[in-house]
């Protein structure tokens, strides 16, 4: 049965993350989590979870942040991870079982519309899990209802493309071989919450207080070798979009060879390293 978009405002995203994108993320879950580990480190340093807390992880994906939160809050705390992608949640549940972590629950649902139990969470966290809502104000209003009065929100989102060398460096090389496909302005996606004024306006409209955006710079090790880095960046969103515009064969081979040559300049003993920019966003639900 096909669900009408009026019944599910994020129907296109649900189809996407239960289809090709979800399958792609599952196939490289361990690699992606390793590369994005500096983001999780920055998020958890900002949120400083305490034992016994009830945590909601929005857009939890393959569960790495949910499981880390579950360990931090301990047996007297709890974590609920929510995501629309069943393939990714399958990985999350398998990881929890393998690690023997029992204070975490994973729910397949859309956080924009899901009927959260009121006041059921002390802290909401998300690592890149809130950029795909059709209606950001509606989504964050719904999520606020899950927070107990005085509860905290802590998100990591991307800064604009220009602040992310890990995408700009290979992207600039590929643009010598092609042009960037047109993307709808302000559409859900990787950079949907990269504008701090937009984020502030959304959270104000959704009635959060104490909204703060902190500029954080992180270093990504995008591959142990240049070939590893080329493989990963070729599958990352903007890189994949650009490569798909170049016909397979000599033209694409030449473009990849140029990317490989550029990334060789960023090879260190620790691997190919490039910097990135994220926002660490914190806010609260007002206390009664």
C-alpha cells in the first residue's frame, strides 16, 4: 500500500532511507561511524550526560550514538533511538545485542509525527539526524513534547559546504570535470540546518529556550590510504552526486585519478585527513 504524503509528510525521505540510501549506509556503517567519531565525541562533550537520565536519540541510524548514550546513563537510565530506516535500525538492534546493552530501545517511526509519551525524556540528542524533516518547526515542536520541563536538546548538524574541506577539496577537483547538479533551496538534506539564523528561528518558533550554536571544527580521517579515501568520498553525498554526472569510462576514470592525486597531498601517518565544520546546537524546554 502506498501511503499518501498528507498522511506522512516525510514519505519521500522514508522511501529513500528504506531504499538505496539506507542500504548504502548499512553496507558501510562501521566505516562511517569511525570517520564521524569526532562528531560524536564533540556532541557528547557538549551534552555531558549523567547517570540515570532518559535519552531520546532522534535519527539514530545504525545506533552508535544510542549505544554510547546507554553506556553513559547506566542501568538506571534509558535510551530510545528513533529512525525511519528499518535497514539501519536492524544494524542498531544487532549491535545492542552483540554488546549486551539492554537499556536501549529502537523505534521505527518519524519523529516529526510520532506520538511521544509526554515529558518522557530528560535529554534529546541527534548526530545529523534532524536535517531531513519536511517541516522543521512541526518536527521540533513534536520533539519538545517528549522533553520533560527543563529538559535539554543537543544536536550536531553540518555547517555550510564551504566550511567543510573534506567535501570541498575533492569537490573542487571534480568540478573541473563536470558541473554541480541543481539542488532545491532549503530542501531537506545534509545542509538543511547549516544556516544559524534558520536554526535559531526554527527553535524559537518551536518554543525552545536558551538556544546556543557553537562553532566546532573537527578533523576527519577519511581513509587509511588514498584509495580508501577516494572510495569513501565517492560514496559521500556531494561526491556521489558529482561523480554520477560524469559518464562511466575514461572521463570518470580521469576525474577519479585527479581526486586521488589531490588527496595524496593530505595523506598523513594517521591516514588522509581533512577538516570539517559542524554546529553544536543546544537548547531547553522551558521549566514549568
